[in-house]
C-alpha cells in the first residue's frame, strides 16, 4: 500500500502547501477503504508531509457512507465545524461534485492542478 501511494502529484502537493500557508483550513474526504484512515494519520504523515496539512480526514470505509451521499458531506462539515456554504469541495468525479453542490457547498470539478488553482484564486483563496 505504501508503494502504491509513494509518488504524490507535485502540482497538487504545491497547491495544498499554498492553501495551508495562506491559512485555509483543509479537510480530506475520500471514498476509500477504512484502513486508509489509519495510514493517513500515521505513516502517510511521516512519508508525505503535505498530508499533515489537512486538519482531519473523513474516509468513507471508516464512516460507512460514501460520496455522493449527502451524509458524508454533512459529516465532513460537522467534523470541521463549518457550514456547507463556507466550504469549497474539489473532486475529479462529477457525480461527487453534484452531491456536494446539492447540500450547499461551493464546488470545483478537478481536471488539472492549474485549472483548480485558478478557480480557487477566483474564489479569493490563496492558491
């Protein structure tokens, strides 16, 4: 598992670092098996420092609901203590983007790092 996730995508790592440096609270929401949660909170933080820039993680296999179910978006809002309207959800799966928009989140359909960064800057974020 560590080998599979050993090579982060540099442009997205840079984006996470810029957002973090600019004071943007970051939360990771993933449709993944539950064991990813322990990996994110332990070995991933040591191997990939950018993982530690996220304040918390919501992993679908751990919480037993999955994107695009409204419950998982509400759970990440509850975890971070923010309203959906205060959040920007980024995902490369359009169905997940629609799910987040349906509960009131601002959304970005991720296609590439440069476009996502530009859309975040247009929203006034330090991307």
